[in-house]
C-alpha cells in the first residue's frame, strides 16, 4: 500500500442527486406507513393523474354545448349533470383540474428554486443580501397575501401567467427566509468547517454539504406552499381574478353556479367538492411531511 | 415598557410608509389613461387635459405620491371613479365598521374555541380525542372559505332556515337581527382561523408539559388541574398569541371572500369591486386601511406578548 492510498480522504459523498433520491424514497416509505398521509398521497396522485389525462378521459370538451341537454341532473350519461348552457359538468371539472394543479405547482416550484438559492446564499454569506431579503419580506408580510394578490392581478390583469407571477412574488421571500435560517444553523457545524479547510469550492459547500441538510425544511415548505397556492388560486378564481373564460376554473365555476343554484345545484357542488377533496389531500400529505421531518413550516 | 411601546409604534409607522410606496407603485402600473377612464371614450381632448391638470396627473410620479400621501394623512382620500364620484372616506369608514364587526364576532367565536380544542388535544396527546381534533381541523378546516360558506348556507340557511343566507346589514336592523345575519359568515371565518391556532396551542401544550418544572410541581403534590391552570397554560399560550396575530392576515383574506359569498357590505367587498372597476383612489384607500388594521393587530399582539413575557419587555 503506497502512502497515496492511505485514506486521509473524506468519505465519498454520494452525489446530490443520489441524496435527493434517497430522501424521496425513505420519505415515501414513511408516508405510506401513516394511514392518513397515505390517503392524502393517493388523493394528490389521483388529481395529478386527472390534471395530465383529464382532457383525454372527459367525454366532452369543456366548452361543448350538448344540444337539447341543458340543466340535466346527474345521470349515467352526464355524471355530474349539465349546466344552463348544456355543457357537461363532469368534463368541465376534469378539464379544470389541469390549471388548479399546474399553476400552483409551477409557481411553487419556481418559488422554491429562487427562494432556496437566495436563502442558501444569504444564510451562508450573510451581509447585505441578508438585510435586503429580510427588509423585503417585512414589507411583503405587512400586506395580507390575498389583498396583495388582488391588487397585483387587478393591475396586471387576470391571466394564468399573472397568477404564477403573483404567487412567485409572494412565496419566494418566505422560502428564502426559511432556507436562510436553516443554512445559518448549519454554517457553524464541523463538517462545513472541514470542507472549507479542504478548500472545497463555495458551490460544493452550498449544494453538496448544506443543501442536503436543509432538505427537510425545503420539502415541508414546498408542500405547504403548494397547498397555500392552491387555496389562493381557488379563492382568486372565485373572486373572478383567476384563469379567464372560456377555460374552466373551479373557483369561477362555483361562483357562476350560485346564480342558478336553485335549478342546477350539481353545477355548484361538483367543482366545490373537487376543490375540497384536493385541498384535504394536499393538507393530509403536508401534515405527514411535517410529522416526518419534525418541522412546522411558515404560517403565512 | 414605554420605550418598547415607542419603538413598536415607530416601526408601525415605517411599515405603513413602505406599504404606501408599494401600493402607490403598483397602482401606477395600471395601463390606460385615468382621465379617459373617468370621462369615458367620447371625452373632448380639452376636458381630458383639464381633468389631468385637476388630478395632478401631469406631475412627476414622486410628486403625485407625496400629494396622495399627504392628502391621505390629512383625511382627504379623494373621490371614487364610479358614477356620481362619491367621496371615498365616508364610504370606506362605513365599510370598515361592518368588517370590524364581523371580524370581532369571528374572533370571539374562534379564539376561545381554538384554545379549548388545542389544550384538549395537547393534554391528550396521541389519544383518540387528539386524533379526532387533528384530523377534523386538518381536513375540514383548511378548505377555502367559499366552499365552507356555501355548505353552511345550504345546510343552515336554505335547509334548516335557522339563519339568513345573506348578510346585507340594513342600517335599521336590530342587534339581534345583525347577530343572526352575521352568524354564518362568522362561523365561516372561524374555520380558517381554527386550524392554525389549534395546531400551535396543541404543540405549545405538549412542549410545556415535558418541562422539568411540571414534574416538580406535580411531585410536590399539586393537583393536576392546578398544575395546568396555574403553571402550564400561562407558558403554553404565549406562542398562541403570536399565531393569532399572524392568522389575522388569513382572517383579512378570508373576510374578502366571505363578504363576497354572503353579499356583506364590508371593506373586502369594496376592495374587490374597486379592483374590478379599476377604481384606483378607492383601491389605494381600501388597501391602506386594511394594512393599517393588520399592522395595528400585530402591534397589539406584540404588546400583549411583551406584557406577559418580561424577557421581551425588559430586553
């Protein structure tokens, strides 16, 4: 054995991707052992399936007017009935699944990506980045989320893109703050110090040493952000500032169905139940994650 | 304490100043010519120019901001863009009163209930009662207000006929009538608040019950009831105050939706109407008032926290 082979080396770090994959699998295994979390997981997976394949399953298009079939009660032919214009409610709910899941999902993913990156840098380097984020967040948190969303969407005009932008602006600083404080806690740990002494690059330390450590907080926060984003999107839809017609938006469908509630109650209950089920599923799932990772997450 | 209070009030003013900049900047992004928005498409160029001059729309933006802010502070909130151009201040103040009434009613129901449920769950950690409270608050309580509101209307107004389905709040309604109209909206708001407060109270109880002083007072022979009421509750409820303050933001958001569900003439409904009609002065005034009350609620919560926790007060 030559001296070069003596293992002064650090234990080989699995790649970041491997670590993330491992975390994912253990998390899924732990989730499936908790009955309620499993229910939540199944509900969310079903809705994701519907979001992807809904339009293929739906018997009609969301804007298709079925001749001579206005205001039909739920039946074998029209599972959730038809509305005042003769559109199949079941098909509309299926088509609408895509946006209520995709928009919050995209917005959450972007918020987490930006927020985590900013948070890592702010927590690791401190200084002015830290100050800027904290002050910006204070300013944002002074305005209730829905109020700020209303004003922003009112000015830039309601659209799918607008909703994503608004959610990203609202949630990026919150994720950044969470990751920042988690990073701050890790900065003083021995193995970070060791990595510095080995003169590892900053990128290595941030993404290979610190990121895996803040992953639990990141996972919980992502789940929470996702559930809040769905809540917000649905509420904005109900207030008429969501996805614009003719695209079916569950919140808007509920609002419009109120006028004809006496004649076609199913038109209101179908999208309302869909929202309720989706929110319950996501909440059960994120609660499971909170218990597994022992991290409560942010309340706003 | 006086110094602490002073510092908090200064902070509140700074917050309001920053948000006023944000609100003003956001509303400046609105596309379109305000003068044309008010006078309509067929307006004469001269009339448009006169109005622009009158509203100060030709001034540089920072100047417009200063004028707007000084007007707002001195009580000149401008006039609404809607037909008849009613002055904004009396309109907003009337709506604020209505919203506050609903908010206090909701808080009066939800806070005692949430603390009771949270303490109950915390004392029975992982027993069936804790599980029931957790599951119910997780699932039912996290629903958007328009879903719970519509279910409540359907069951208790249309079905059982116990309460009216809308809360239109006529000025001559008696207190009893008001209360009955506001009950369903208040319960709807309660649902949103309940989840978080229950959750944090439960966590606070569980943490506190594990601390050494609880064992000490138990071992010295204090009855369990006294251990909890005299020692544990005081400490366990401290974080709850902060949570209640934070969930004020949720309550405000909730009220906006709830007022629309129940057609209740509150500030939230005024705000959504202002957004729909692109009524900028009304929008600015409503948001500023909302932010003011939100900041005030946070201030009160902080003061309460400091009063109960000497470590903060004497820092």
